[in-house]
C-alpha cells in the first residue's frame, strides 16, 4: 500500500474539507477525481477539428 506523509498545514486544510467522519482517503480520492476531470475538460476543450 502506498504511504504519503503530510505536513500539519496540509492536514489542517484536509480537515477543513472533511464532511462528518469522511476519511482522508475519501477526500484525497475525490480531489484526484476532480483534478482528472478538470484536466480532461481542459485537454478536450483546446482541441480543434
């Protein structure tokens, strides 16, 4: 399993995003999904046919 170390400031920022008892894994997964979706949108938005 992959392990990632976060500094205190990053943990505080993740805590601000947490909803109820949401896990850090859930938050990070959601952020990655949002990033990937925006990246795909930007990539496809710039294509010309």
